């Protein structure tokens, strides 16, 4: 599946990929044409006002498609993902009596890591990230869990800022292995083709939705800005990982 958002409205993509959106954080995006006007980009826009949020706990502003399972590479080419007060992401999710999830979550300054209050803009600042995985995990205690919090790095291992008005690639390579407790595998997380993290357990083994956008969370800092911010997605693809 490859979607470059060159036609207005709800993406059609390949047969079997059903798209949807959520507009909790910026209800002014009311219809598909507000997200995908047909100029080759998807626009995910938020504001810093919380009194217009339609979800008062952890609101989302997202576009998503279903279903993708292990054995796939998910890639998003986007800019504007690092915004104070929200997590910008591409992640997979499925929920029944338990839940499965794989995340790349981006925030300028993660309130859950040290040093808090670091510079976030180029050339001396950096962007924080969380790389997570859950498989058949409890909805009450969120276990088992694989979670790593760290700065984004470049090919030289140096911390970098994604708050640079440039497009970057965000990649999840998802492989599940048979045997063990059913949660074994390998997930590689890349930003700009640089390996950021590998998780080998827990690894989900079933199909999930793929979700892109923003969410306000407890560790994402303050919405200390005015106006609007937009994540611009040039394209997204899901491809089979060749053995």
C-alpha cells in the first residue's frame, strides 16, 4: 500500500485498507477534505485550546487505516511532528480483552526523562522519542511492555532536533517469530533510516490499525504556544518485509 494523498477526500489506497479520522483536538477539521485537500499532502492540525476538545482526557487528532500485521514495514514521510504539549506519532493498535501496540512517539522535551527543560531547536537542541511495544497486554497494568525513552540520533550517534521544518522518515519494521510465549519477534524503529531502537519482546502477532497524528498526554509538556500547528504527511506506505 502506498498513499500520497494526491486526490481530495478519503484515501482509497488499495483494496482492504479502510481509512478513518479523529478530530478531538481541532474539531474545525470536520471532513476528509480538511485533512486531505488533494494537493499531495495530509494535514493534521491542532490548536493549544483545550476548551474545544471533544475528549477531555487524552484527546487525539489523527488519520488511520486498517489492517496491517507482522511481516510489514510501515513508513511515514512527514514534517511538523515535534510539537510541545503533544506526542506526534505513527503507531499500531488493536484492542479486545487485551491490547497490542507498537509506537514511535515524538515530543520536543519529554517530561518523563532527564534532563527536562533541554534545548529543543537546532543546532544545539534535540528531540525526545519513545519506542514502545505491547502484545496481548493487560488493559489495567499495561504489562507486558517494552518501552524505551531516548533522544533522536543521527547516523553519527549525535542527538538531533526534528523541529527543523524538514521532512523526515519514520519507519517501523515489524516481524513476529513463532514459539516461546507467542510474543517473540523483532521490531526495528528507524528515523531517517537510522536505527533508533530494537525490541524483541513483547511483539504483537495479529493485525492492527495504523494511526498517525497527535495526542495530548501527561508526559508531553505544556501547550505553551498560540495559533495552530500542522503535521504535514507527504506519503505513507506499508510493504512486505522480504525474508
